[in-house]
């Protein structure tokens, strides 16, 4: 039997079950307050370098540091009239989303930023 939807799984008795989407998550208990602090630094401009270089052993911190790097690079385009202003508003919204994720101990990729950050091999 050919599978029609990759999010569904056919079980032995012929019934179909939904599979949970595959995303990278860290259990909230596994993220300490100190890790959250380091991840928070990732979104404060050039301070992303501190966790990016010093906390290489934490997948959670590296995830947020790489997203912080992408957002920092995007800030260089803020000076362009109209385009830069729109970009600044979008980055501000992403920044709020990122801070909420850090406080919640989540590792969800931000729209666009997360995809670019995953491509970084630092």
C-alpha cells in the first residue's frame, strides 16, 4: 500500500495514525536558567559572539546564537529607506518571538531566520 501522506503511518490492522511533526526540542527541565541567560545574550546585537564562541557544547545555546547572528547581519540593512524600515519592524517582531522562546526553553526556528541559521556551520 502506497502512503499518501508522509505525516500518517499505517498500522498493522489497517488503521491510520497521525505522526507528530519532527522538530528539534529540548525538554524544559533540561534547560537551566544559566543556559537561558546565555541564549538571551544571543539576541542582544554583537553580544551573540559570546555564547557562539564560549558555549559550543550546548545545542540550545548554539541554536539561539546562530539565529542571533543572522538577525545581527540583517540589522546592517536598516539604513536603506523604506526597505530597511520594514526589515527593522520584521526583525523586531522576530526578536520578541525569540526572547519568548528562550524564556520558554524552546528551540523552534524563527521564520526565514531559522532556515538561514541552520545553514551556518560554525
